[in-house]
C-alpha cells in the first residue's frame, strides 16, 4: 500500500471511531440517564410494583419513620393476617441478598433493620437493583406502633 493509501485508511478509521465514541446507549453508566428517586410507597421506576399478599393492610405513612434510609430506598410497609407479620419492600443489588430483622420492639415502636448481605470474597456480579419483599414476625400485633426503618450493609 502506498503512503497516501495508508494515510487515507487511517483517516477513515479515525473518523469512524470518533463518530461512535460520543454515542451512548440506554444502559450506559451516565448518571444523568439514571431514573429519579421514587416517592414514598412507590416501586422504583423500571421495577414491577411490589404487591403485598391479598390479606395485607398498608401501614399509614404517618406511622412509618424512614428518615434513616438512604434517598430513593423504598418505603412500603404493610401487615399481614393478625398484624404480627410485617412486610416491607427491601433493596438489593449485584450479589447482595436482602433480609429484615426486628432490632427493637417496644409498646410505642418497632425498629426494622433492612440488611443487604454481600459475599466477602470478590465475585462477578450483575449491576442491577432489585426490590424484593421481606417479612418479619412480631411478638404482638403492630397496632398503632411506629415502624422505624433502618438499613445496613453486611458481608458473609
């Protein structure tokens, strides 16, 4: 190939690569393309609505203290059956698994700890967020007590 041919081919290749470099796909890691945080009680955008079982009773927003949760974390809480089972929408991602624990039960409030446990050894994981429902069992029905939601990250 002549010198002019080599320069022309390099110029065409450079033009093609430059044209493709600015194109972003919907799955890119551009923060501006991320969905906005959700309102209390709603499933995050792009996620299916988390429907509690048929015999559930939603806990009123005024009875939920979610101030300790990170922004955008779901805040949907309900009771099932006789009121001793409390369900909540949790958040997990990648190799993480969500669970819930009753950290405190008093006559005025219960504290639910929403835990995401990730493996202690490095693994290949997806980069998605999931919003599973989890439940805990109380000693007494929830009644009018306040539900305090907190979150924690752990490794296994």
